[in-house]
C-alpha cells in the first residue's frame, strides 16, 4: 500500500488505531476457522461511525478491498482477510448506547459482546434471546453478519428476529438507516437482506435490538438414551405433541466425553443425551415437563433428571456450550460443520454419518440443536498424519451433501464464508446465484466489501447472467492454505 494512503488512514484512526507490523497482523490472519490464513495489509480500529465512513471512503477511492471483523469467533472464514486488503476491526465500538425498557429496545454498537446485552438488562428481568455458544466473547456485529442463532433459537428465533434497525456504512462510505424501533417499517425489507449477508453489503455501525421479558419459570431436563436415534425419536414426539420448548439440544457420546473432561457438567455416560428446556408460567412448565419426561421414557430413556437449582441448570448449559472448544480434549484437530435437516430425517442422517465415520476411520462427534434440525458434526482428525486432514475435509463436505439430500441446508448459523462457498452451487441453481449477485451489486458495485466470500464463482457486476468472469482478487489468490 502506498505510504500516502497509510498516512491518510493513520490520520483517521490515530497512531494506536492502525496495526501494520507483521507480528501484530498475525492476530488477524484468520477467524475461528484456522485452516485459511491471509495477512492483511493493515488493520484499522475505528472508534465511531464517522471513522468507519472515512476509512471506507478511502478504500472506495483507492479500490482497496476491506473485511469488517468483530471478535473473530466465526467458524466459516467469514472474517478471513483478503489479499492486498485491509481489516476494519470494530472491537473499539463497544458501547451500549441506549436502553429503552418501556419499549423493550436496546441500541448498541457492533463491538458489544452478546452476553453483555443481557447483563445490562437482567436487573430489570429482561434478556437478549439469541445465544450462540460463543456468546461470552462474540460480538453483536458478527451475529448480525452471520444471523447467529444458538440453543434457544427454537422458540425465540435467530438474530434476524431480534434486530429491528441498523445504521449501515455502505461500501462507498455513505450512511443509511434500515428499519427502526417499530416492528413493521414500510418499503422493502432491506434490513432483512442485510442481516446474514456476511459483511458483503456493508458495515453495521449501530444495531437496534429487541429484548424480551424473562419468563416466570425455567426448567431444564436431561434424558439419557442408548443412542441418538432414540433421542431423535423423542425430539419428534415432543414437537408432535404441540410443545414449543425454549431449547432441545442433543449430544452423542464423543461430545459428552469432551464436555466432561473440560467442565465436568455431570452428564450421564450414554450414547445420546437430550437437554430439554421449558420456560413460561410455573403451572404450564410443570405440566409440560411431566409430558416431556413421559415421552423420553417411552422412547427408551434410561435416566431422566431435572436440574434442581439454578447453579445446576447453568452447569448443564456450560457443558453444552463448551462442547466445541472441549473437542481439543479428545482430538488434536477438528472441523466444525453446520448443516440443517428436517427433524424427521434425523435418525436416517445420523445413521449415515455413523456409517461414513466407520468407513473412513475418522471419528465424528455430534452436538446439535435437535429441535430445529441444526447439526454441528465435529470431524476429528490429526493433522500430523499424512492425508488425514484432506480425508476429514472430504467427510465434512459429504455430511453437508447428506443434509441437502434430506431437503436441508449447508448452513444454519455459521454462514458460508470462505469454507462453504464451494457448496453453494450444490444448493442453488445458476439463476438463484445470479439473483443474489444482483442484490450484492446494488449495494457494492465495485465488490470491495468482503469480496470473494459466499459465492462459489465470484462475478463482476454488470456481466451477463450465468457468465463467469474471474474477480481480480480471485486470480491474485486470496488465501494461503495451512
């Protein structure tokens, strides 16, 4: 990058807001998916919307690609830097700007940590519902980019359900406001387009969130089954009975072993563990929990127990939310996938994953949001063994193909990013992809905002539908594979 541009960017963010030394840049070369790594030219840490605008205007003028980054906990390479580009880190924009309890709204900057929103409103008996497993470290801006979910999305919905308004810096540096505090704004739902767009349409600098009242009663049940098929049958029966639990989570034995080694949640040693959480009025929760107990036992649960105290309930969830990180206890390396299937396909897909695992000799641990069919298979391998990483990758993509064959999706909440863009053409036809590209070009005709992500064959804006022209950044090589 030209020294003149460096000086201009440094003038915008200050000497401590520009990271350019190779040693410091290594911190930003990847996100939670470490298989892909790229060294950016620089990392900029703006303190407010005006600085973000100024940075983006320079990038637009000089045709410099940029990638917005929150806490870097993403698992699909969405925050992977682009070669010859800059990273705009929003970590310093971490203020909760407004708490409007009468209207159940909170306005935050993108760097605010997910769990901090609940911490701010908890004394008033409110909470922020989307709860990714990384909620103690992930940022709201990243949640918006990926439309993150979490264990309680079955009842409360994903991030998009709880984002009402956005202040967005577009890729040319202009500022727009999408949505607002009210529930139904007139015009096109551009906010709905932006949430989940993985940073390809611009940078959110303020987010208006909906918070919800804490329920009167919350109860969590653990049920131990012989295997995941029996646990999956119980899930189907619970939903078929007309119940809508706050969460239904499932873990297989490998996942249980890892969680026990890491945080000791006192899980039963079983082939399939079901966690069912109900919330609402006390009388309703107690009655429904008896029904859940009966359904679990009918499907072969040999141990069913309720968390008796709030501390015990929190420990149950600590084990579940630690499951990804805990895999390091039982495997030196692993790949986290994120497919979705219809609930009724759960036994068949799980049986096929087990067959593929046995056939390849590669272990697969399963942790997932069973209530909405969002699988998180963790493919375990050892990079030191020649060829095992490639075999693990092939197995992880085959699992995504299983999800598609079952009528599902290649991602539920982790996003497409860099890792899964090759699978997009398996899920969508060319006319579908062309339509998505037109939306992207409307926001970012120069394709500077997180370019080369999401789409399997990056297109230049203005080309004919179905025509592929390699993006200059693609031909230059965007990522070094480790």
